């Protein structure tokens, strides 16, 4: 036959540990440095990244100005090469001077 286990005795309910209560002075002494760290970090990161963003914007602006200058230079060379409005279909035939 199967052996039956005797019923275990009833247990007392487990007590929850309570966190010790903090007085207002302790809360201020522990919370103020934490808040100062959070706010200071936010300000620091804001200034640090704004410099990076400004540098990136300046670089982008420089690239667009450079691209614009390249477009102007291309139009000037095309006009000199093709004449007229600078389109490749409008080729000017210019005679080459021959040596005598």
C-alpha cells in the first residue's frame, strides 16, 4: 500500500518587511544630490549635443554652397564648350587654325 504523509502543521503568515521611513531631512539629503545630478546631466548633454548639431549644420550648409558653385562652374564650362545655351546638342563647329 502507499504510504500516506501526515498533514503538516499550519504555518504563521509571512510578515512583510517595511522600509524604514525617512524623515524630511533625510529625504532632502538623499534626494537633492540625485535631482541635481539629473538636471545637471540634462543641461550638460544639451550643451554638448548642440555644439555637435551646429557643426553638422555648418558642414551641410558648406556642402550645399559648394554644390551650388559646382553647378555654376559646370554651366560656365558647358557654355564655353558647346556655345549658345550650353546644351550638348548645340555643337559649334569652329575651324582649327592650321600652321603655314
